[in-house]
C-alpha cells in the first residue's frame, strides 16, 4: 500500500512539474513575442508643405590639387545624403561655396564616373537627374552674401577641395563660429573638418577646445594613398588634430558611418557619415 502511495506521489509531482514547465515556457514565449514588437515612427515632410526653416550647406569651389594635379571640389554623397535627410525633415536647403557660382563634384564621387567608385550611390544619382539640383550647383552663394540669421543650422560639405579652400579661410571660420556661438547646430563632415583645426571663437580660444570631434582618419588617408599610389592630401586632419591641446579627436573603423555630437558642434568622419551627422542636426532642431 505504501509503495502505491509513494508511486502516486511521484507521478503527481512529475505531472505538476511538467505542467508548470509548460506554463513557464508558454509565458516565456509570450513574453518573447511581446518584446519582439518594435515600432518606428518618424516625420516625413509631404510635398508642397511649408518648410520649417532653412539650413545652409557650404561646399568647396572648384580648385586643383597641388599634390596630384587633379581638378577637385566637393564629395557628392556628403552633399546629397544630408540634403535628403534635411528635406525629409522639412527643411529648405540653400547652398553657398567659397567663391560662389558653379561648383563641381570630385570625379570619384560621381556615380556616373568611369571608375565606378561611387556607382552604388543612387541618392546622388537621383538628385543629378533633377533640374533644380543642377541649377543649385550652378548658382551657389558666396560666403559674404550669407546672413547667418536666415538659417537654423550650418553644414559643411567635405571632399578634396576643402583641404585647400577651407584651410585658412577666415570668412568661413567667422561664419561657422557665428552659427556655433549663437547655439545653432554647426556641422562639418570629412575633410571639411579641416576648418576646425584653426577656427577660433570670439574669445580667441579654438572652437574645438574642450570638445570631442571627428574627421577623416589617418587610416582612411593611408588606404586612399595606397589605392592611388601617391600621397593625395597635403596633410592629414587626424594627425594635425592630435597636436592640438585640450581637445579630443576620435575616429571609428575606417569608412564606417560615425558622427559625434558635442553640444551644438556636430562632426562626421567621412563620406559615409554625412547622413548620420545630418540626423543629429535634425534631432537638435526638433528639440
């Protein structure tokens, strides 16, 4: 009799444990199903709606590299990808350049270039089909024509040109600092970050003093030099930035999307970081 009772108790415990285990597994599955839900909602500006404000983008005027002898200018994706972000967020974009008038993209950044280097850049390719976009490239404002009060933010476009046309450009330094000191989002991407090596605030201190920022990395310069078989740039931004006191220059994996926001100073590492930097600008404007 005792053996029967003992066996019954064991069987009861087993059945109870099995049911409890099934219940816990079911609850776990339901919990996992619930936690797997991910909803994303983002404003997208509808065609024909009024703009929220204007953003100034500044690109290099055409010049010639003293290192390579190439005609150089701005990098297409660093203009078009942020432009797309700004327009979807509801902002009108106006374009200025170091000399005004017509600007041209670096050949390797042109998705139709024979090299095929940027053939994947369908955003730039799409914009290139639009008359208004090409007219904008043909008719940029000069820096002295710009009134900072008319814009909500400034965004410096990179490329090979800025290493010659932004470096030591006091008009651009003054304009960028004016945006920065007024608390507006002030962004620079890739080689346009060269401006920050020398730009000073109104108190005479470097704008990047006490700041964390990024720009084209040494590893990326080395890769480009090896691909071409010669030194492309007259100096390397990361190398020069690390000589500056009281500032932190950071880079991520080569050619990954990487942007840094430190207060209203926003920087992006290279051509794949323009959209990330633009999103940070939009986030600040949305606060």
